[in-house]
């Protein structure tokens, strides 16, 4: 796809529902008592995989509208589940199934089958689960069995591993605890609390005891990770003024806002409210001249999906930006460290990859533009689009259709905000 340079990014917009919360609403709704009414469901390739998965496990889900579902909770039926490209689904489902009777096999596409799965299998085995991987990767074979509680300390920050252990704790004997080195996304804990689970939390610690769930209703806020490329486009292009309405503001997801502010961007948050236990609000970003910053390892979990966009911001900022502690990006849908390095170099940025991030020497001017490859990764495809908008000559983004994995209407929505 050809992306032409933008004169400005202006307007008011809403983005689809949060994918992380949508995944969890479907999975917890499947095992909860009664029906769960999900409003604002973020329908995309990954979340559709979750719908297909619970249906394959014998759960009835009604599509009330494109963004509205009715999940009829029940017993999960053993069998084979295709998780497609959804790493969140595979890891969370492993925890949910580990203590339930039957044989379950979790498969995935070629990309998902290269991603590490022992990181979730190992703590589940400590709980007594019978779970096998294929050289540390999918397919996962789970023989449901009785589980016992564990005290588990995450070796690396991972909301997916934490969630898998907590979901296994729903069927384990005793109180399961997870200690995390730095805060990670807490959507699972918040939804479990909303469903009546016995959850105890304090900084760096969460515990759960077994028991039934009843969700009833879930209101899904707009996905901050979908809003991020729009906000970054507005920050980069002179004359821009963009407001995204009804977006999730969970502080363990919105680290990008703090980075934007310290790089000099004008950011305003207003109309704060709650969707269940999740904070929601409207975010306004106006263009400003950017200055370099440093990102430290403890910040990474708060904006891990937005780090490619931070690298693009840094390429336009005055001074040197260093991003460290982001080695996790190397085991995403692509090696995002190298994918970002190659893409930004192709459009004229001065960037060097590190084992756990980048060093970027920014120039407060538009990059040249050029031909870039998304490498089958939806985040890299969106990065390429924003880089093209902010460039002098535009960009040709190869493999751009992969944005449908997380944001099917991305290009149309972005185009509606662009002045040329």
C-alpha cells in the first residue's frame, strides 16, 4: 500500500474495543456461571480466534452485533483448538484448561508456532499440570488433571504468563500467588475481581483462590494500542490536533502517554470514567517539537506494544534516545527489534539495534520515506503507515494487510483523519 505524506492529522475518533480485555471476556465468560453479555467487543483476527476456540470447546456464543456478544458459560469439551496467530489466546487458554478434565491440543499458525511456550508450561507443571510442548513451542498437549496451588515468581515480566497461572489457580487446591518483578497488565485480575473471584492484590503480588465465576456484563473500552499509532501520527505531523474518545486508560497500558509528554508533546486527558473496573477517558494530542529521552527496563511492560512507535518518535526528536530492557520484542510476531531497525533505516532514520532495544540519533525534521516491509507483523505494518504519513516522500508498505490481525479498519480510519 502506498502511504502519502500528511499535511496534518486532525479530528475526533473512537477506536475498536480493547483486544486484551476482549480475549479475557470470552475466555472467562466461557467458564463462568450463566450468560456473559460483552459490549464493545474488539473484533479482529486475534479475538475472532478466541471466539472460534471457545466454540471448538463446546461453548455457545451468540453474535448479537459486530461489537456485542452473548457467551453462554458451560463445561469445556476436550479436543483440538486452533489458536491461529493469537499468542495471548494460547497462553491464557493453557492455564484455563490445565485443571479441567480431558485431553486438549492447542495448535497455531506458522508464526505462533515459533513463539516460546515453555515459559507458560513450566509454571503450570509446578502446579501438577500434564502439559507438553514441541521443542518449547506449539502445539501444546494438555492432559487435564487436579492442580495444587503454588507461589510463583515470574522470571521475566509477562502478563500472559501471570494470567495463565492465575487462571489455573481457579481450579487448584489452595491459594495460588504470583510475584512479578515489575508491574504488568492487570486486565485478568480486574476481570476476575469483577466476576466475584477471591483475589488479593498489592504491589508486585497477586493471589487467587479457587471458586466459581459470574461475570454478567463486560463493557470493553477502546483499545489503547489501537489508538497509539493515531496519537503518534498527530504528535509527528505539524499542525495536527487529534482526540481519541472512550479509550482505555489502565495505567499498566498507557506508558506511551508519559513518554509523549516528556518528549514535549501536548497531551490532555479528560472525561475520565469507569467501564466496570477499567479506567476510561478521552485523549487529545497536539503536535510539538520533540526532544530525545531514555526508556528504562521497568517502563517496558507499560508500553511494550508501542515501543516501535516510540522508536519512530525518537527518529524525529532532537538528540539521542536509548531504549533498553526490550528483549521481549525479539519473540513477538516478528523480531521487532530488527524489524523496526530495518524499517526506520529504509525511511532515513539513524538507528542502531541493541540486544534489548535501540540507540536512535534523532533529527527534528521529516524523514525521507521509502519502501518498507511489515514482515507479517501487524504492529510493524502500522508503524510503516505512520512513518509514511510523517515523511517527506511517503512510503510503500509491503504486506500491509496484516493489520487486520488487530485493527481491521486501521487504514480507513487513519485516512479519514489525514489532511493532504
